[in-house]
């Protein structure tokens, strides 16, 4: 073994697979839309600072969601205030009348104004900006706001979709701790339809934020379901901001949750998956999402290096019928495997017995991004550790017990003797549904993060990793059978050469 260090990087190295801003502070993904061969990614941006500040919309485009080209800042704060999060659509038939009969791009954002000296003194309303040149320049709509201040504070993050069955545009809007649905024929005049969320799912002291709404077919089941995704703001003394979702039906005016109101479904079980949004108008009916790998608890404090904040690898969302009901399943977009100069290696199938170890990647002098997948069946009573980003402790442990499969995740959070943040280190157990004995895992480890998708991505664990990457570590990724035995049934690792 070479020397082992587990300290966080004072100067983080840019990830090679993940989107980061050209400089300065970034938070939520915004305005995700596909138009004319390009995936657009806007994001909450403060180009003048490394901490959250007056919000702009940064902008980038890509043809494959992996290689991004930075474009000019799309939205700047103005007399209406900062430009908070929101969405984008293609106005194919010029319903808005803003595009001279041609298709055009529309952004929906929240204008946020400070209205006094106390922290709670602010107001928010909903605004539009449009582009007639494929998103290269933007004009704010002269009739802003399209939805005025409602008389309460937290009123933000408009997500607009086309609802085919009712032939209306629908806007989902975070309002305090509920989601309101508005509808419109022309994208400019909106009327309130309903409100969802009271006594539903998870509530903290923080507001609900960044809703998303889409319909998907159920794999292995019948028909389709509507999914409502909601960011839950950080409460006091909690592990911070996280993302929940509801499964049910949206009939054009109301969302009906098909689960018990107190059932909480998490889109990610780790700490750093927030403000997730899906692309509007993605080709082939794909539902592709991207999230901010961060947590408001410590987002302003994570190590920076002239830039701060990164997005997940884009993921394709499916709906899976499980023994406990319909759940979201996630996988990295296949484009990930098609890009970059990967060195590919198959993982050998076969048995690994107690005490056995399987190298998933070779020892390396410095950390290289890895995209891997592995599947294995576990004998009764067996226990498996996976070391994917931390040399000193496994990231993941699977235990097959009499009652099923338990997964444990842990993350260190120390810089030498200094705790980075008391909520950063974490360790939790999760029973896995629908599997007595087998595990599939897809992972991506890059500079600064680890993304884990387990059992067809029904479980997602997305985490910042602060291990220093320029010290020499025993950086081999490996699996160790602590007890019992397993049968490897397939796998592959792609290492960025
Ligand atoms: C979520 C959020 C949004 C808001 C934006 C401000 O992370 O708080 O609700 O629009 O960030 O930057």
C-alpha cells in the first residue's frame, strides 16, 4: 500500500465528467430545454462571487449533455430584482405571440426583490424572458410579471409543461410548503387551478422549492403515472435540503397522490442532490434530469478553487413497478459511455468467497474518473464492502440478513483533525426493497463527487467527496467479501485514461 491520506482538497480539481461553472458560484440547474439539436443548461449564477449572491442565469449548451460549451450569461438582475430558478419550453406554435409565428424559446423565472432590512423582507413574482435566436440573446417580456406577488413570501421556481390531454400549458409553482398549479393558453395569462402538499410527504421548517412534473410509462406494469418532484428546504438541525417525489395522476388541474399522504419517497438518499430538473422537449420521449450536487447546509463553505458548485451527470429517469409500488429508477445517460477516451475493462464473472477481494480498477497514482457497473448475487449471511472513493473506509456495504438486504453508506468529512461541517460526515442504513439476494450498482467517481445508482437506480446516493486528489493514495477501487460469499454476474469499469 502506498501512503493513505483522507483530507479534503483545499483547492479542488475540476471534475472531468461533471458540469462546473466557468468561474465563481453556481447553484440550481434552470431552464433545461432541448431545441434544434442542442441541450440548454441554465443555472443559478453569481459571476462576481464565490458565495451565493445576486442571482443571474448562467448558460451552456451541449449536443450530448457531457461536453458543454459555455455561453454568455442569459439573465441579469434588474429593477424587479434577482433572477431566481425556473424552467424553459419551446413555444412550437407561437402560443405566446412573441415569435412572429416561428418556434421560439421561453424562460420562466422568479424575480426576487428585497423589500426591507429583515431576512424575511422579500417578495417574489413570476416573469418571462424570450429568445428568437436559439438562446443566444434574451429579452425580458415587457408585461412582466405574468403572475404578481400573491401576498406571501415564498412563491417561486416555475416549472412549465405542455399538458396534452387538457391542451393547456401548466405551471407548477412552489408556494410556501405546497405546490400550486396554474394553467394558460397563451403562456402569458395564468389562472390558478389547485394546490397540493398540505399534510403530504415531507415538510421541514424550510420552504418547498423547485418542483418538476412529468408523465412516464411504468416499466413492468401497466399504463403510466405522473410524477411530482419537490425540493425540501433545509430545516434546523437536520441533514439539510433534499428531494422528494410523489407518484400519482395529474388531470390537468389537480395532482392526486396515489400513496398514503405520509409516505415519503426520496429521489436520492445521500446528502447532495438538490434542485433537480428535467429537460423539456428531449428527443425520443426521454426524461433526463440533472441536479446540483450540494446541500444548502454547507454549500457556501465547500472548498473552492475559483469556482464553486457542480451538477450531477445527466440521468435518464424511468418508472419501475416494485413490490412496494411504482418508484423512480435512474441511470446515467448512455452518452456518458460514448464520450471521452475511456479505458474499458470487463469485471470477471464468478465466485468471491469470504476474505476475498476483487479489484475493480487498478491502483493509480492520482485519482481518475471512473464509470463502472457491477452485479452480484449474495449468499445468505454474506457481507460485502465496496471502496469507491475513500481509501480508509468503504463507501458502501451490503448485508444479506434473514429479512432481506441492507445497504449502508458512509462518508468521512474530516480535514486532518478539523471537522469540515458537522453534518458532512454521515453514516446510514437502508433496507432494499424487491431484492433478497442480488445487487446491481452503477457508479461514477470524479474529482469531488461520488454518484451511486443501486438496483436499477431505484436507490440513488449522490455525494460530494472532499478527499484530496493530488496526494498519492491507494486509489484502487475494490470489493471485499467480509463474510459469506458472492457470485459476480457481470460488470465493467471505464477509467478515464
Ligand atoms: C433552491 C433555491 C430556489 C431559488 C434559488 C435561489 O436551491 O433556493 O428555491 O429559486 O435556489 O438561488
